[in-house]
C-alpha cells in the first residue's frame, strides 16, 4: 500500500476521486438532493429531477456501481437511497463555498 505524505494511501485517493467523479454531474447532484430525505422509487426520482426515465436510470446505475447509492427491489418497484451520507457533507460544503463566494470554486 503506497502512502502519500499526509498518510492517505494511493488506493484511498483513487476511491475518493472515483466518488467525486460519480457525483460531479448536474443530474446526479439533483438525484442526490432528492434522496436527502430518504429512499425513493425510480419513478419518484424521475419526477423529482425532471429527466427522462432512461437517462435517470443510467445515472442511478452509475452511482450505484460506484458505491454512492444502494438499491432494493420491492415487487415491481426499485428503491434507491444514499449508501454513504458523508457524500452529502462534501456536496453541502461545496455548495456553501459557491454561495459564499462568487460561485467559483
């Protein structure tokens, strides 16, 4: 395991970068925002974000594959929820930074 100067391993840095890439898209950020209050069905998320079902499902799958979201099936419905609520803290921090300044990060 390779460790950087500050004690973070290369593997940890790669995992952080992969997570940031997974949320770094306006539609994916909208989905995460819609999930702040708890799990929702795919149909609920489609309605909440205003995107086509196929596009929403594609983005949900990407975030699930990267460990940002978890899914469960209940009959004909698939429910999504945040797998790691720490992602919300990072997004809120960036949002506050944008709101406090000129919008540039």
